[in-house]
């Protein structure tokens, strides 16, 4: 019996990473690994469109650094119409894009910020008010 040849995905063997907290689900602070916020409709719909187009999507989350934290993520995904997505905290050479609320994108091999990237240094004291920053426009 001949084996069925696996169908080639729309973007080959590449995948898109989507962060969970603050990107796919609302983030209102850490309340334990069982708590995951409400789905963000625009992002959930985007992921559904990608998977319908046969594009591999993986949930890229720091939660996956602890094995016991993955099952609640998988349950949340299933409850919100996104069953079967891989949950990881590791990227590889096949990752095409990362959608995340904390990323700052740079031009490859330069260290220069992508135009219109607004980077603000992190606040050291989590209880402190962020310092006022002046947006002077895109990096030159």
C-alpha cells in the first residue's frame, strides 16, 4: 500500500509564531498558569484565517518553558476554536514571523530599528510610573 504524500503547506515548511498573553489573549497580570485572559477577537480570527489557508501557526509563549503550563494553554486554544496548534517557547530557522506585544523589529544585519518602531526602555521598578518619553518620529 503506497503512503500518501503529505500535502505541502501554503508557505512550505515555515511557520508563524503568535504570542499568547497580550496578543492572542488579554493580559491583566500573572494570576497563575491556569488563568488565561479572554480571547482577542481580531487576533483569533487572523489565526483562524491562516490555518484555513493551511499555514502552520504555533503559539509562542514563555509559559511553554514549564511543561505543566502547556495543558491549560492547549485547553484555552480548544475552547476558543483553535485546537491542535503547537505550543512552544523555542524558535527555529523555519519561523517566518513572530506576532507579539513586546517585539521591537530591527533591519536584519544592521541593528537599526524598522521605521515607525517606537521603543521605550523598560522601567526597572515595576511599581514605578513610566518615564515620560517624547516620540520624535521614526528612527533615522
